[in-house]
């Protein structure tokens, strides 16, 4: 089993910044991808940013230039630095992980990010 523990969400005014963290623990053999998704009320969960084991990064178009994903492999921890936040960034943000040679997806419990206008 793999556990993902997120932190760093909260309430911020538009234009502000937040930093999310996600620490993975448990039966971690080899991480394939690790990253962040979000789900706003009434909407489907969507990709925000992911990073692969070869350090390839993918961002949603809506966050490019504002969000930065990074990983500390030694700590199995991924971060999401969110700058210039907009009200439309308001959502529950979920950490995600999958491992090489495994079809299973792991999700964190989610952390609320609210951006006021």
C-alpha cells in the first residue's frame, strides 16, 4: 500500500500564492509519475501538473507560467508552487502517484484551495 499525504491548501486572495506538498510513503518501489489533479464543484477532475521519473513535466494550459511542479525523489515528495492564483483555480487538489509496472493509481485525500476575488 501507498499513502499520500497532502498539505498546503487554504484561502488566498486573487494574485496570491500557495504551495502544496504531497509526501508518499509505504510500499514505494519505483515511481512512474507523480503529480496533481483538481476538481471544482460540478466539474470533472482534471490534470494540473505531473512529473515523470525521467523528469518530463506536463502542465494544463490553464496553469502554464503560473504553477511549478517539483519533486524531491529522496523524500518521495512532490510540490506544487502556485502563483498568480485566480478564482477559477478554486478546487480540491488531489495528489496522484503511479508506479512502474503497476496499473494501480494512488490518490491523496485532497486539499481545498479557495481563491477569492
